[in-house]
């Protein structure tokens, strides 16, 4: 009996030793697993619930041993989605967009008045309407340029070429239409007896068609390969226009400006000659002529002040110059399209009469109803 109890006691002791050994092994395994996990967390603190971190099992298929999973679980540090860079809006671009909106509203009003007034079909009004269309497209071009820059992927070549082509065509047409209006005023004084004929109307339409064909061709040049999208070293201050093209456009503008100065000088000479020939109304005509010369000078100075800085800067600068200088010269040039409706349209009594009739249904008593000719300035 005592032998049986001793055997039973030895069996229990051995069982407890086995249990103690198993517990010690389990504790050692737990400590080892905890150490590996802590070292992984220390080296790369990752959140398992973070959606930006993906996990992948790097277990070798040929390894059939039951290794702990922690040894083969490795984090994929590549982000699931690429971060989208938010482009900061330049205040200069906002100013250009606001200017474009103002230009569009002004010239849309001029076009509506000319379109819905059948009596405004003289050559002078045809040229004013062509100028208003050019400035309207210039304003829309500035708005689209802002949209393409900040709301559309501007890395697409088609978007860039479309925006630049529209701006080149519109502003070139605006400048050439101002030159055409100057030529029309000169011809109305130089050929006063034969000005109001069908030939003058035909000549006006031919001049307008020539202006728009030329300007559309200039706008298509960047799309036809004359651009610097492949070589930034050849870019001008207005990408993607090349430096050579920008210089050619600037020199052409200077020639146009010189021709306008010569024509306005001839207009002043003819006006003074007419004033001297009319002796009965000498005092009235002298005052009127002096006022007209002052108006012509103001028109010419405003045109030069808006466009000359940009033209001169386009000749001497390139894409390496600070962009703030480009904005500082482009903004005054765009303001010329803001001034044009005021100078050439809203000062005209016939257009003023149409505006008053459209808005109020009446004409102010102090509004001059004298027929206005092209020679009036």
C-alpha cells in the first residue's frame, strides 16, 4: 500500500514538473514574441487601422515550418493614393480674371446695342463692332486662361495652345481694329466728298476680313509648331510663345503705333486747315478743333501707356526673368480693352441714344442728336 502511494506521489510530482516546464516554455515564447513586436513598433510606428498603409505577407511558399506570423508580416510603405498637390492661386491671375470679366461685360453690351439697332450700320459702326468682338474674345480668353490654369490639367498641350492662340488672336485683332478706326477717321477727312459711298462700305468690309484672317493665322502659329513646349530655353515671357515670335509681334505693334501717330498727326493738320478755311465760324471751330486735338492726344497716350511697356519688355526679356515683371506689364495691356468701349463706343451720341432707349425708353434732353461722322473724335 505504501509502495503504491509512493508511486502515485512520484507520478503527481512528475506531472507538475511537466506542467511547470510547459508554462515556462510558454512564458519564454510569449516574451520572445513580445520583444519582436515591440522592436517592430519602435522601428516603424504604424497604425494597423491606417488606410494609407497596406500590409502583405512575405512568407516563402517553400517554407513549410510553422514560424510565427510576425516574422513574415512586413508593411508596404507605399501609399495607397498619391497626394494631390493644391496649386496656390496668384493674386495677379485673379486680377486678370476680374479684368477679363469686366471686358466681356462691356463689349457684350456694345455688341448687343449695335446688333439690335438697324440704323447703326455705317462703316464707323462696323469697325466699332469688330473692335468690340475682338475685345470680347480677349476678355473670354483671360477667363478661360484662369480656368485652364487652376481648374483643368494645364499639362495638356491642347489646353495651353488653345488658351494662348485665343489670346494672341483677340488682342492682335483689337490693336489692328484700333488702327482701322484711325484709318477710317483719316479717310473721312481726307476724302470727305467721296467717303459716304458704297466703295467705302466695301473697303471697310475688306479691311475687317483681312484683319481677322491675319489675326486667326497668328493665333494658329503656336498650334502649328511655333511654340517652345519642347525646348524651354527658347520661351518668351509668355509661354509657350517662342522668343522670336514674341519679338516679331512686339516690333509689329511698334510699327502700328508709329503709323497711328502719323495718321493722327495728319488728322490734326487737316482739322486745323478746315478751321482756317471757315472764317464765319472761326471762333467756334477753333475751340472745337482744339478739343478734338486734346481728345486725340488722350486716346493715343492711353493706347501707348497700355501697350508700350509690354511690347518693350517682350523684346528685352525672356522666360528666365521674374514672372512678376510679366504680370506688371500684361495687366496694363489688358486694361486697354477696358478703355476701348468707353473711347470708341460709349462716347458716341448714337450709341448713347440706343442705350438710353433700351434702358429707360427715353432720351435725355441734353444729349446731342447731331449726326456723328467718323471724323468726330
